[in-house]
C-alpha cells in the first residue's frame, strides 16, 4: 500500500489552500517569515538563549535583555519554516484544532477519561428546575450520568450541574494518581489544586503545590498520568533538563508518544 495518495502528490495549489496564520492579538514586533507576515510578542528575560513557543494566542518570543532586536530576528528567520508551520497548525480553522462543542441536552455523550458517558435528565417534566442539583453516576453498561433536571432545562443549568460533578471527579482521580506515583519518585505533593489555565495543563511550585487542569479528565487515563508524572518530577527537577526527562522516562518509558498525543488533543467547549 503506498504511503501517499497519488491525488495528494499531484494536487494543485488551488486544491490544497494554505491554512491561515495565527497572529498574536497584542504584538510588539512583526517579521516576514517564509513569505508570511508574522506578528509576535517579544518578552525580555534573564536567560542565555532565545526561546520560542506557540500558544493559543500566537508566537511568543523570550530573549535575553542584552540581545539586540536584529539578532533576535535573525534567529527567528532561521526557524521560519518551523514557526510558520506551527502557527498554521494552531489556527482555530485548522482541521486538527476544531473543538467539540458540548450540547447540554438529554442523551448527550460527555467525553470522560477517553470514553463517553451518556447524560440523562431524570426529573419529571413538571418538576421545577433547581439552580444547581447534584449529578451522580449510575452504574451500568454503560454507566449513566443522571442529572435531576427535566428535559428542556436551560442548558446553562445542566452545564453547571455537570461541571460541579466533573470537577469533583477530577480532584478524586488526580489525588489517586498522585498517591500512586509520588512514592515512586520520592516526592510529596503538599497541596493539589484544580486549574482552569488557558495555556498549560499543569504546574508545580517549589513549595510542593501542584495545579492540574480539571479538563484533563476528558482525556485517556494515560494522558492524565503523563501530566501528573510530569508535574511530580518537577518537585525534584524544577526545569526541563536532561535529568528531568530521564526522571519522567523512568516512570513512563513511552512519555514521548504521550507528550505528542497531548499536544494534539483539544478540550471540548463547555457552554
């Protein structure tokens, strides 16, 4: 079986339009890269090298305070193909960046730990909707998330009820996984907090505080474990040095695959 379709190999430029570039909304610099004007945010910091990262807002460049702007831009030029490719891939219109919008109605499927849980509104139609009733998981094949609200309830009320349950489950699951991995690494999590950060899945502080995005519970358990292990390893190595990644690999030998998968997933949109 050929690796490439002949139709793709011979496609004309008109048949394969380029994805638009993601442009930073608050840029303080711009540069022509690969024939594309790129607007970026330049931040100065105490560091030795130039760092580049693509966020959901666009290109963020971090450079030493002593490095002149022309030198910074020369480095960006050398990385031009990589930057432009990543900016296209991060644009909301890119097929890989399309997000699932959760429709809060009876029978919807809620993404949960890599699978889906059916949601059922269980209150009689005549019942008066409460502001935030407690959802609960009913055992079965498959299990069902029961929300004591009538069919036709304002979706915002349904979303609020489910999110409260979802966050409780996230805290419980994360706590269990930390308890599993922390002793192996010889570290202690002093405090676990749920996060709603827009640009990171988790963080760890020198005080032993770990923050994990509650939305991780949408993804497969192995991806959750990767983030948990990643942050626990930071309690020993507060950096991304070779020793840090060796520590991650000692717990998760296939962490590279998990890391790439995590970069590809998107959180569903809660409305």
